[in-house]
C-alpha cells in the first residue's frame, strides 16, 4: 500500500528539518506492507526553505519537493500535492509547523484500512487565547448558517484521503478553492479522530488577521450564492415596504389632501425605482457570481522546479 504525505511549506526554515525527522521516525515504524513518500510543496518561500528541501531530497529516499514560482497560497499548495498523488492508495495532508502531530498518522492509517475514505483529525481549542478562540467560533457559526454543507469547528486540512477521494477532489477544477468545504462536499465514508490543540513550535504564523478574514470570506462565498440572494430578498422586502408606504400615502392624500406638492412623486420614484434596482442587481449577481471566477481559467499555480520523482510510487522507481 503506497501512501503519500503532503507537506505545504512557506518560510519554514527554522522547523522543516525537525518536521522531516518526526515524519521519518513515524513512518519508519510501519511494516513493509506500507510504502511512504513525503512530498513537500514550497509555496514561494523567501527564506532558505527551498535549499533545505533540496538537501532533504538528496539525503533521504522517498522524499520529493515541488517549488512554486511565487507564493500562491496554501490552497494552491494542497491542490498541487493532490494532483501529484493520484497514483497513491492514500494521501495524508499535514502542516509543516508540527501543529498537526505526526503521531496521529498510524491511527489514521488504521482507520483507513477499516474502509474509511476520509480520516479527519479534529483538534480542541484548549490553551488557545480568547482573542483567537471567540472570533473563530463566531466564524464557524456564521459559515454554517450560510453554507449548505457542514464545516465543524476544529476540523482543518489535517486528514487522510483515499485514492477515490483524491481523484474526486482533483476533478473539481474550480479556481477559487476552499478545501474545507470541498472535503466536506465530496463526502464518502468519514471517521473523525480527536486530538489536543498543539501550539506552533517554531517561527511565526503566516496567517495575519487580514488573510484570515479573506479566507473566511472565501469560505462563505465559495460554496453558496446566499449573499447574492440576500440582496435579491432585500430588494423584494424593500419593494413591498415601499409599495405599502405608497398605498398609505396615497390614501392620506385622498382623505386629507396634499400637504406638500411633489412629495409623493419624489418618494414614489426613490423607493419604487430603488427597490427595482436592488432586485435587478440581485438577479444579475446570481449569474455573475457563478461565472466570474471560472471564466478567467487561470492555472492554480506555476511550478518553478521540482524533484525528478514527483508523483511516482516506489514500484515505478525500481
């Protein structure tokens, strides 16, 4: 059974060697029925991450790397890893900063051998600061109100995917990717493994408040058109409120006469035409929102260089 471990990296020169050693220590304990390969995705790092990955590739068998031409983001890095893992029986996605404990890999594989297509690691938030915990909980509450598929709090990218699941995900060639939603959308048999929150062991988080906000917006928009539909509903509500107001004002004119000439005409024009415009924008937005990101058809990433054995399983290398 051939298993590939995908490790996205961005400016991780202080910890990538330790991560590699921990991964090797974990996979070396398996019996010969399991063949592992580690694929590092260098997401346009500006430090020495690429040089370290090249050194790892030269000194350790069954390790590969792909290096992007610039920073395309973690979503692109994961997609590149999955596209180059379609020949493997299973794929494990894990962060390079050791916040995802490699010690869970044996438990993931054990559940995979029982027939699960997704074995998902779910962390608790013990030890996390309130400044980060409260907005995160609010975000997951909000996104689950908008998105039609469930995205539980604490579940991220750390998971094992079967070959069937990997091929299904790769077939979704949308440009604006939100992997948490995609993993949930494809479905298949799933098993959740819980683990305690692990703090980053070295370096700084690459997720600023602005990036987290952008990622959150992507999550809400990528899997539904409810924000656009909300504008449509707002237009309809405004239309009926304005229509009711117009009727009441017209009755008052008939019973009490005109108090201010031109007032009724102006109010009618502003409220009625404004609500019609909102309805029209909502309808147009329904169509534009569905086609905007796809018509550009840009590649998800550009590869600057990679190791020669990327995507090959051990039997093909022999």
